């Protein structure tokens, strides 16, 4: 995750979200087929995680000295109260129903759901105007940093948050005191979402290190020559490739295997240069709102200054996640990356 906004080194079976109120918060929500990073200004407080349960107590008044009509009146009133109690109980239960949200659920209803007890609005960007009639299927309209938002994934993730909450798992923590918030009102929109992973769960880099080890250990069966291999990755994957290239497999729990002949990376904000980077090719678009092309240029320049072969292609107008680049100004970048790899074998 990037310093506090680092893209790659997070648990594969659990997520740790930290915040930075200077426009560098990460949540991993509302994208197509992966949990991804979204930035907005911050998160709010949690007033201890409590599920609000509505209950109406039926008042039974038994008057022993009343006639039949009075007894009937009291009976009718008790029946009415009991019906009201059952209805309120059902309303309360619906708030605690797992997987309650659908594509047609209004964002405002998620925000106001009592299960989120004061921090529901912080699930969504706090710096965007959210219309009362905006539905989850259209939440991409307010996620200005992302494209190709998958509504089904949106619903899945919001239901996950809801279900964690009704299960009694504290998912939001207030990190500032009332005094600190009073001194700096921006801190009202800052906090911490925390999700516990499984004990011993591996990091993504450990998984990649294991994959490299597996290929070396089973090269004959796989009919591959692992000598002068390369590591490729985009966004979070680019960080993983770079870290494995710089630190090696031994740093992530495997035997020490040879470093890659080249690292091929797309659009990442990685800025850390260790001095042990392999030859590195990078590409990014000028309209990438997540990974600055200037930061990537500086990263490549530092590697070059260390005497290591490195180059970068910057594509005018492309945004984050252009992938293969087909039918764009980036088309053909893969061939050039392969040529870069070949010259460093």
C-alpha cells in the first residue's frame, strides 16, 4: 500500500486499510473483479459498534373491576400494541438481515443504515454530492478516480461490510480525540477501517515468491527454462514485481532464486529505489489519476542514475489500467517491453 497509500503489499485473505486525510486514503471497494484502491479524503468516527434495536413494550392494563366491554377494549388495545411490537421487531430484524442490499438499493439507505452507527457516509466519497435517489448500481457516477465499475461487485462489498457489522466485528475505529477534531475540523472525516485477515495469511509478495520457486523447482515438468526470466505487473502487481526483483525470493520466505533479468511494470506510484533493482521497463499514461507519470519518470531516472538499464514510455491521454493498450496510443508497448527484456538477458 502506497506508504500510507501502498498498492501491493497487503494480505490476500484480509485487508488492512489505513488513512491519510491529505487525499491518500485507501479502501478496496467498488471495482470490477478485484478489490482495488479508491482515494478520498477520509473517514469518520465510530461511536462503538452497536446495532440499534427498536422495541415497543406493550402495556397491559388488567382492570379486574371492569365489565365485559371494558375487558374487550383492553384486549383490543393489547392486540394492537402486540401487532405494533411485532412490526417494529420485523423492521429491526430487516436491518440485521445478511446480504440485504441490492443493485436498486439507494446509497442514502446504506449511509443511514443504523448498523453502521455513525460512519455509513464514510463508505462513500465524502467530497462528492450524493443525490438521495442514487442507487448502488450507479455508484460509479461518484467514483471519479475509476472507470469500468462493476455494480455487482459494489453490492457484494457493501453487503460484506454490513454483514461484518451485524456479526459484531468492529470495522471502524476513531483515531482522533474530540479535542483534536475541534482543533482541526478536517479530522472529522478521518479514521481507520480495519479488517482482520486469517492468522498466518500470506502476503501477495509471498505468493509471487512461491510461484517463482515453483517454476524453478518444476522447470523440467513445465518444460520451461527459468534462466533470465522476467517479472511483469501492473498497478499493485507492478509493485510486487519490483519488490521481488529488488529484494529477492528469500526476503519473502523462499529459497534464494536468481533475480529476474528484467522487471516490466505498468502504472504504479512506487517511488522507493533500493539500488538493487533489475533492469526495469515502465509505461504509464499522462491522464492516470492514480499513478503519476512524473513519479514513474523519477523512479526510472533513479534506477538509471545507479547504472542500471531502465526506460519508460509515457502515453498521452491514457488513464489508469489501459492494459494491453490495443486500439490506443499504447498499442505495441508489449513488443517493446519484450525487446527490452531480451537485450538484458
